[in-house]
C-alpha cells in the first residue's frame, strides 16, 4: 500500500507512536509519506536545526517526511494555541494535497482536531479514504484543561468533530470509553475500532537498578514515587503537593517528577513555597532513558484531574509503566483504573484526592518488596499479551488494508 500519514506532531517531537507506526509499515513493505509541521512541541520553541520554511523534505527510517509551515506555540494562550493549530491545518490542506504524492489510504492523528480539516480536503482531492485516530476528545479536552475560549467556539468545534468523524472511513480510539462517547455523538459503532496505545518494546522493558544514575539524581536508598511525562492542567498535580505535606513522616519517601510542560515552573515554585523536601524535579529526558529511571522507582504514578473526560482515557504512560514491570499507583478513575485493576499491577485511588493518595502510598510503602515485585510482574505479563507494538501494528495494518479495499463507508 501507499500510505499517507498526517500528523501535526512528528519525531523529533516526543509523540513517538506516529513515527514508529510509519517505520513499521515501511518494514512490512508499504510506502509511507508523512505530512507534518516543524517540530516545536512541547515547549513551543523550534527544535535546534529547524526554521520555518514553506516546505522541507526529510527521510527517516525509510519514511518520506514533508514538513510544512505553522505558527510555533504551546503556551496557555487559547488564541496562540488555536493559531498554532489552524496554521498547520491551512498549510497541510493547501501544500500537503499538492506535494505529498499518490496514496491509497491515509492515517490521520488527532489531536488536534483541526488536523481533520486537511484530512477531509486531501481525501476529497486525492479520492483516498482516511482512518482517523482519536487520542483526545475535542472539545471536551480543551474545556477540561482550561483552553476553551468560549462556549460558542466549543459548539463550533463539536460540529467540526462530528463532520470529520462522519467523513472518515474508520475511526480508531484508544479506550472503550472513547468508543461509547463517539456512539453517543452518532458515529456508527461498526466504524469505530478500539486499538489501545502501545509502549515500544524496544525501549520499555524491565531493567536492573542503576546505582550510578541513582546517585546522580538522589534516588538511591529512598522510596521513590515517580511521575513521568507532561505537567500541565490535565495532570492535576497540585494534589500531589497536598499529599507530600501529609507524608513528611515517611523519611525515605519522595516524589520524583520527570518531564516538562507549561506547569513545571509553577509547580516548582509551589513546592519551594511549601518547603517540600520530599519532592524532586528532574528535567525532561530522552525516552531511551526512561526505563533506567523507572527501574529506580518503587512506585510509578499515573495522575489526572477529576473530570468525566479523563474517566474514558488511558494515559500512554500507563502502558509504558506496565512494560517496565514496576508497581503502579493509578490516581485516575474509569478506563485507566480498569487497566490497572485488570492487570493486577498496582493500587487505584480517586483522582485529585490528597487523602486517598496518601493512603495508597502508605499501603505501597508498607508492602513487602516481594509483593510490590509481584505487582510489577503481573503488569509486565499484561503488557506482553495486549500492548506490544507488534500486536497493535498488526491491527492497524489490517484496518488500513480493509479501508483501502472498501473505500469510505457511508
């Protein structure tokens, strides 16, 4: 097949799934071209070696990559964020449809929802069906993270989302809750396919603790509750600070937060003002380093705001944690909690509830190392059976072939 991938984000940005899928499809004998923007996520600053041009071609692992102009931004400004989204949508619609070359099918990554605009136009202009991958529910996500400028814009985005869903030959979602949401919005159930996110088995795996790395970051001899990933409004990490205050009596316990995001500086300032000595920040790390850090964690933390939207999502870090075979503390309700319980991989508590978080950490703290190891091993087995890249790329390839054969389903 000749496959066109459309995504505003792409390597070297940290949305690794998109390139890995493209690369694996190339390795299976398909021709893959990606339309994307110039890398600036998650800081909003262009990556070194890049400047915005009207177009730039690259090749990565056999994938032809076409970069098109956009307004770089990832601030908390709703106007600037929308400018970022719509400038890419415009350049992909106009230039992508001209420059990308022939294709049999297109795979489209959402967020942002605006990527669906060039998906529809390119599909129409080139007469190719597209599969629409929904990683976030819009407009719900913007409302939950405080990025929605007005109710009128929410209504417009809701209309746009329904339009795009009905133009797609198929829609893939990452959780059963997402499928229920789309069915409620009128998308036919037979057009919706649940394909969860994977964690790359070439990267995420159990490793022995690295005492040298632990010494550098102050992790040796401590009970490390580790959070890794983006730190923004959606993560609701203020509750962690309230829990840290209540856990000062556990001298070896510390929260480790690894990553970046718009809330990092505010969270640092809050920790300093509360004099939380049991909180430690580590700067954003290459994904290849993360299993080494996870090996030094006694508990891996998943945390999101208390919001109906987040009850139907499964944060990708959940699967990476399973892959690395460490116990999980899941402070998220709904589908993510179901994954953790179903795997027998850890402890679940309500989101944005400091007292429940404290109780869960005390439970894990007093648990024997052998018991915690058993939780981690159970998570690893669940990962191997259901969440490896090899298993899930099979699902995508099968779906793309089916769509190519049948065209758009009306």
